[in-house]
């Protein structure tokens, strides 16, 4: 899809922002939009209503419809940047390692905050930006409510349910939100591989198929106590359990050359994950214009999994078995607090001083045992390591409004990170880094108060993931080559450091109409890239620091109500570029970067009680030159979601949704080119749609 085809809906929004005929617009979401307009950082608020519009079973599906956000391999990307450069927060605290948005249900979430620019009072580890997941706070009604859902995919039918129990007293209030679901997702793909290596030339087609069964249940309790007009106490919890079973098989067809080691294979895997969080926070007044806020939290995350791979020959005779049993546990404690001075309505300054610290411990074990078809041992690998992470930050920030048209924000944050890793058969590895992060933001309102400019400058960083630091090897089961390498951590990794600039123009009209055009740039030093090498004939990839990368882009988003027709249009376009200095051109960009994302949504009010809508999401694909010998391609992803909701009465509603209605195939490819050695691997995965019927009713 050519980018010019995406401009008409955005042009419509721009013209509406400067026209007079659309000034009387009444649509929901005005409060969230007003917060974006007055907030110096311009954070985007995704309300609970928007999160539930399409009846999504997980947060990932709801996030992909938001401006500038893509979901790739289950991980969140802002501005097309992967590799952990988007920071994910839960109630303002860093999410546990390995957190995936498809493991959390929207029923447990109050809202999402998208922060494109950094601020001193939150961790500056998001080079691309940050996403803050705020867990449930309040119930929209005073009576308990249940949502019961029947869903269907190609793999079969399954149920989902969500419950809300509000609590109300004279001095307290609370909410218990619960969610339980079972899902069945098929997967069906073809892998085309070819090689021109001397003596090893081949061409194969591998058919892979199977299904994933997920069962999960979650609770998000919350209690609030209000002691007087200025003192509050809050407790928030999260308990989430997931169980995932995967079953799959692969069958190889030889077009030319020899077969792989195991042309017929089968795998079974099971994983169990438990997440628990407990957060307490409070606030109290200090004098006439002072305020102190504190927060303390504990979190626990554990994952246990077992995996069995059976490799067979062309006649389906088993010749090799691999069993892997692994576990990983994360324990963490956090503490933060801040003093606010001059926080009165007539104050020109609002000075904030604060701290933020965490202690975390991650233990991981992995036992890999190989055997022949008769069960005779062929090899044993027993690995375990413990990583301890200490983070401490101090910051100061000043929000100043010298005139009604001008808001200024200046902040400075110092953050230190110390990591120590040790394990069986692994040398002790210790890392210490500290970063000074200045942040400056300017919001200037043009005459009339409906148009404004934003400018932001910041310094951010990305710490290496623990998995990337541990020098142990994760091996692939079959067909190891330059496009399917083993992986090994690198204890010498340094953090990525980035200077960034953000510029935006915004126009607001009516109660909830708006148009925004923005540009951004990032200069990333010590960028982390994969490095490919051979070790005793085995191809292995390891992360390395590789100098400088420049990232830049343009973003447009907005919404408008089309007169009295009852229709609301939403659109967003993000175009991203990057250049890696250490990689020869052309197309020497970050390999995981999505070059273009487009989102178009339409909501139409049929009558007072019925609404229908659709959302069209596109992630463009392109080849990227990731090293002197490697290329990577991620094909386009297109997704159409539709919904219809009927409010039968004040307490009963019915919803019908279809996710990924057109179910198009998706593709990806890796290419390796060296002297006399060309290797190509392309994967085409069939899409699947999900149909849901939901009933919301009181209990």
C-alpha cells in the first residue's frame, strides 16, 4: 500500500480542525482528550471504553489500534522500534522481565497512558517512549456486573468471562475485577529455505502446523481510603495465572539437495506463569502548597515450562529426542516518593523532588537432555544463574507557567543501575552504569486557545536485558544455518544512550475533535545489534554494541465527528526511518523497525442504543540491511476488526465482534549473502479470525 493512499482520511481530519462547520461535536472521550491538551508532555490516554470497544481478550489486540504502536512477535513497539526500546510500566513501575501484553486481559485495566516524550519523574529507559498500564480503579456502576463471552476460531469454540464487584462505604471505596478465559489458536505456516553453499546446496519446503491452548484467570482488587480532604491511602493488587499448551509438527519436502537432520519432527510444550503484585500508595498535605506522595510495592513472577522435541527421518522413524525443563522466578521490591511544592491553583511554579528505587532478583534454570530413539543419553546441559538488579534514581523537575499561553517543564534525573549475574559453569558478571537525563518540554498555545505547539528534548537509555548478558547458549533444534542460528548472550554489553527531540502541532475543536502532526528524532549511541559468527561449524548470533544509529519519523493522528450523522472517524499514520552507521547501505536501518503503521477507525451510532464500527490496521514491511552479510524482511500485516454493540437497557448490553476478519497471511524472511554462500529462509503464516458474542449483565 502506497503512503499517499493513506493521506485522504488524515487530510479530512486536518480540514475539520480548521473548519467552522464541525465545531459542535459531541462524542465520548472528551475528558481524556482534555488531559492530553493541557498536559505539558501531551500523553495519550486510552480510556476503558476504548479498551473494551472490540471485546479483546488481551491487551495486545487493543494496543495495536493506538497511534504509532505496533505489536510484533507479542512485544510492544512505539515508533517502529523493537529490541526493548519501548518501556512498559504497570501502575508506573517497570513490568517484570519477559512481560507480554497478550498475557493481560483488558478487563483488569482502567486505562493506558502513552508517553512519547520522557519525563524526569518516571524511568527514562524508553528510547522510543513508554506505555503505562493502569490497573482497575473504579466501577462505572454501583452494582456488580458480569460479561460472558462465547468465542470461536478455526481451532474450536471457547468461553471468556469478566466480573466487577464494586465496594462502597463512608470512608472507603473499592473494586474487585476478575477475568477468566480459555482460548484456542491454530497456527499454520510454510517455511521456504534454500542454500547455494558449495557441497550443501539445497531447496526445501517445510509445512508447520499445530495449535495453542491458553487458559488464564486474573484478579485486580483495589481499595481506597480517604481520611480528610488531603490524605489518602490506596492498595492495588494483581494476581494473574496463565497456562499455555503448544502442540505442533513439521513435515519437510525436498525440492533439491539433501534433507535436514530431522525432516519430520514434532514438539509439545507447556508453560505455567504466575504473576502477583501488591502496591500501596498514599498522599498527604504539607502546609498550604506542599504535598508528599509515596509508593511501595512488591512483585513476583514465576514461569515453569517443559518442552519435548522429537526428530524423525523421512520415514517418520524417531531418531532423536530433546527434553528441556526450565523455570524462571522474579522477585522485586520498589519504593518511590516525591515532594511537591507550590502546587496551588494560582502558583506559577510546581517544583517536584523525588526518588525512585527497585531491588530485583531473577533466578533461572534450564536442564536440557538429549537422547536417541531408544532413550540412550546423548548429552546433558544443566544451567542455572541468578541475576540481581539494583536501581536507584533521584530527580528534580519544575513545571512553570510564566503566561497563560506558555507552559515550561524542566527536569533532571540521575539513574544508576547495577547488575550482578552468577551461575553454574558461568563466570560472575557485574555491570554498573549511571545516566544523567536532562528533560525539557515547552507547550505554547496559539491565539484562540485551540491550536498549540509542543517541543521536547530528552536523554534516554536502554539497559541490556538480563538474557542478553548471560554468556550461555540457546540452541535451535534443527537446520542450524546463518538464517536460523543459535543464540548466546554477551556479558560485555553496554547500555544504549540516546538524545531525542520531539516537535508537534495540535489543533482541538468541539468537545473531542483533534488533529496532531509531529516529528521526532533520536541519536542512539552504542546501539545493540546482532552479530553472527561460526563456532565449531555452528552458526551463532550474539548481541554487540555497534556505534551510532539515527532514528527519525513523522506521526499524524486525529479524530472528528461527521456532523449529525452519528459517525466518528479516527486515523493515525506513523512513518519511521533509521540509519545504522556500522552497516553499509542501502537500507541500513534497524532490522526490527516497522517503517510505516496506519490505523483507521470508524464508529457509527445507528440509534441511541446501537453502535457499529470497524478498525483497519496496517503495518508495512520492507527489507533491512542488518549487517554486511545479512538482510531481513518483515512483510506487511493487515488486520480488519469489526464490532456491533446494542444497549438493550440501562443494565443489559450485547456485543458481537470479529477480529482479523479477512485473515490475511503474513510473511517474514532472512537472507545471508557471503562469498559463494547464499542462504534464504522465508516463512509464510496463515492468518486466523476470531468471532465473539458477549453479553453484559448485572449479577
